[in-house]
C-alpha cells in the first residue's frame, strides 16, 4: 500500500484520525519510526500552510503508534525567518509521539563548509549487490529496496550502512522522503550486541542539510553508527547521503538495547 494512502487521513485539523493502512508500516506493534515521524511532520505542514523549508526535527518516541490516533499541532514561535512548530500523536488519550520542527528561510551564506564523502565510499548503488530481506522487519521488505553499502568481509565495527530507496513510485516532497528514510537502518549497536535481543528507538534529532534533495533514482546511502553503547542504551549517529555522495541529513538517536 502506498505511503500516500497512509498519509491520506491527515487533514491538518486537530482530532482523531484512523491510519487504515498502518499495517504495511508496522515494526512490531508500532509504526516504524520514520513513518510515525512522517505522520507528525505531515500534520505540521498541513496544519500551517506556507511554512519555510524544514531545517531540523526533534522527535520523542514515547509509546506505540497504531491505527487509531489523535493529532495535534501548534506554532510555538513565528519570527521573520524561523517558525517553530510542535506536533503530537496521541494514542488512547496519551502522547505516543511528540515532535518539534524548525522551519527556516534560506539566506545568503556566510559560513560555507560542505560535508565530505563518508569513509570507505562504496560507490554508486548500481555498483553494489542487492541485500536480501531474510532478517529484516516485514515493513522493510514491503517498502524498501536495499543494496550493500559496506565492503564484504571488512571490519564494519558498530556501523550499519546500506543503499536504500522506496520500492513504490511516489510523489513525496524531498523533505518528507528524508524524514521517512532517515531512520530506516537498524542501530549500529546490533553489530556490538553479545546476544540477540530486542531494540527500540527512544528519540531522534536531525538536521536537514538539503531540503531540496532529489537523489538519482531515489537512492540514499543510510548509515547508523553506534558512538557509545553500555548499560542498555546506545548513542547512535544517523546520516543520509545522496547517490552522488552529498550528505543531506545528519542526526543522533538514543536506542534502548534489551536482552
């Protein structure tokens, strides 16, 4: 089922909504993090038209998000260049996700310091083999095509990196695509776990480096890297690059590691 079908019930008006096609995006008993973040982002931009481009988002995954939800959005502050919006998803009357969005008009650049290629650049998607979905969650197999993004046999440390793109043809705007795809990789801490066990994203904070990104054929190189894991939590860095190696999203995340 298309991502447009998932987002169709979101009108921008506060109140209840029924995500009738949530099943195709479930990760366990909750919506996949990128999909639930996209629901909150879509609520914000449909509630307040004419917003500047998104520059940053801060998201707290509080509780499971399912089919029956309630949506809220409010402008916290609107200045000459920057507008800050909060949107929330409620389930059974309680907050399940809260998000804070920073929208900002572009201005003439004073500081210019472009990010570089990732270490061990794998080359374009066509140069890499397709990844099977043998161990991936069902929503990944239904919605994403993956290709390898790290050399086979190399020491990958606590980093997971893959080329990814949506299987379906879609008409998502560039920022919505980045929000949906920015959390698609499993935590890098999975490569450091001593035994198998469940994991759960707790939050996600990211900066949009290019709100007009339209990567060739929809491919993005997605990376999750554990910066530190201990005491049941992992601090992760999440990044996206386009097919030409330009970084377009930079984020951090706290992940609970069980087992």
